[in-house]
């Protein structure tokens, strides 16, 4: 990406990671995805989703530390502006969106370009806030924050940045609590969604699972050499069985 100094810089080009997500979105309708994610069943019991008291305290203490300084101070303010407190549903704060985003940035396997873009957006937003309101974004009133976010949404870079954060708000609301958001299944409760069982705990999350050999339709292994050695005997055995069946079939045809 060329050096960009603001959301309104004409040299800005949409990053590849966003183009990839847009291509994936075309393959699966977003409304269908959210409808399927929400489901129709009522939540049977919140006790299933409870994180241990020790883990919850740790998450809360981490959040308090993170939001004292940038970039997390501004990111937290932005997330809570995008999903503010409301009588109709949980806020970004209540679903621990900032803690979830922190795991995305520091624990989960996220592309470096995406992490860089999120952090650059913090600088661009504060520069814009200072030029328009003479203060950093987090120091502004709710109305001023809303005005600035609507302002940057008029640019391609601003749209991309806000959409990226909105995507992680959805994830924080829908993901199992072990990923950092959705404490005690609060998002499931709001959506009246019955999650699958059992939910993954720390150590069982998708990026922590052992790698498995990936075999294409031609029987070729695309993982490590060790995996190839483990899978090759099974492939050879299948080939031998198929050859034997063909031979028996040919013999039966000749006798007929």
C-alpha cells in the first residue's frame, strides 16, 4: 500500500485483505449468514457459557489497562460509538468487543496488513478529529464522534476501516466466549440463539488445533513430509483395491 496520510488521501487503495473478504461476501449472502447465525431457538441456559471468575477478572483487568492509552483508547471509543449503549440490545462494551479485537490483533492468526490498517486508521481518525474539533477522538462528545465517523465514511478508506471494525463487532457478539468476546453468551441471549455444544475452551480454539494433512482429489498430500508419509500407505492401499476390483470385473466379463 502506498504511503497514505489520511482517510481522504487520494493515493489510498483498498488493501488485498479487504478485497478477499468482499469476494467471499459475494459467495455467501450476509443476510443469510446472520439469519443462520442467530437461529430460531431460545437459549436454554446461560450457565453453559460462563467463563471462570478468574478468567473474567483477568479479561476485565486487561481491558481497563488497554483503554488507557492509544491505540486501544481510540479503538475502544470507536467500537462503542458504532454499537453504543441501548435499551434494545448490548453495547460494544457489554459484548467485550475491545477485548475480542485485542485477541484478533495479538493472539489469533491475522494478516499483518489488516493489523497495520486498523492501527493506521487510529492515527488518521485522531488527525481528522484534531483538525475538525481540536481534540482526539476519545475526548469528544457522542454527537461530535458521530459526526466525525459519518465524515470519514464518505471516503473509501473510511468505509473500509469502519466496515472492518463492524465485522469484528459482529464476531465479538457471535463467537464463543473463549475467543474474548460475548461474555456469558450475552450475544446469544440477545439473538435468542442456541449455540452448538460443546463450545471450545481455551486450547481448543480453531487456531490452536493440530494441523491435519490435506488431500486433494488426486490423492496428493499438500501438508508436511511427515503427513505425506503417514497418508501414502492408505492411498496405495486404495489404489490396489481399485486395481483388484477392475481385474475381477474384466475376468467376469470375459467368462460371460
